[in-house]
C-alpha cells in the first residue's frame, strides 16, 4: 500500500517545517491539495504562499499512524511499542512493525520501517487497537511487548529487555500471569521464567 497524496504532503510539511505550493509540485502532488488540508485544519497559512502543519492536529505518535496506514496488516512492536507504552527512554528513528512471516514485505519509503516477521500466536496474541488521530493503530500490549523483547534480545539487547520488564511492572502495565501467558504463547516461557522471578 502506498501513502496517499495527503499523507505525503503532510510528511513533507512536517519534515521541512513549512512548504510552498512549488514544493508539492516538485514532489508530484497537486498544489490544490493545500486548500483541502486547510479546510481540515491539518495545515495553516503563515504567510503569502507559505504553509505549515497545524501543531494542534499532530500527536507524538504520528509516525505510528503513518505506519499503520502503510502496513494495515501490521502491528507496532518492540522498540516502537515500548515507546508507545512509556517503557523506554529510547527514541527509535524507525517504526518497528511486525508482519506475518508469510506476508509480502511492504514497499514503503516513508515512514522508515523496521519490519519484523512473527508467526502463529507470536503474531496474533496481545494485539490492542488504539485510536490515534482518527486512525486505528494496532500495537502489542505492554506485557506482550516485554516478552517480544526477550525473544528478540539478540537484536535489541538484553539490557533493553530487562529495563522493559522492570518498568512494565513498576508502571503497573503487566503482572507475572500476563507475562508468563504470553511467554507460553511465544514459546519463551523457559527463557522468561528466570527473569520474571529474578528481576525486581
């Protein structure tokens, strides 16, 4: 799925701060789109022929919205899910998205994606839907995300997984029963059990 002209225009104005109609033309987008974006309060005019994004309409999770639109069958996972749940201080420059291992790899230029392939219950379990900027965004729950961090600890680091487990408990986002249930579904119970019992 490719991004619509609206999404491309919004991405352009947010990445550059402000745009002129000629910037849209250079990107292959009709400059008439600016009028429609103003009607929807997505951009505002700040000077003659100069437009910027309306900051009131943009959330910190806008990248997740674009990713959900670009990969409708995907689920926000790992570092991006940790960030969404407030369980990491890291700010990933890519949106981490899980797709089914049999799905075709998305061909998307923006936003930048880190595609991870999950299978079976590892893909289907623990998916929550959140309405962000009017778009349904699928994100793994906090407990499922912690288990995924251990499953992919060689990719993201054991220290990140341990921090996520500690913060998830501290914030009251998960309990041992949730963690072990998802660990069983993801065939990670043997790995997770010592951490669940030992990490305070």
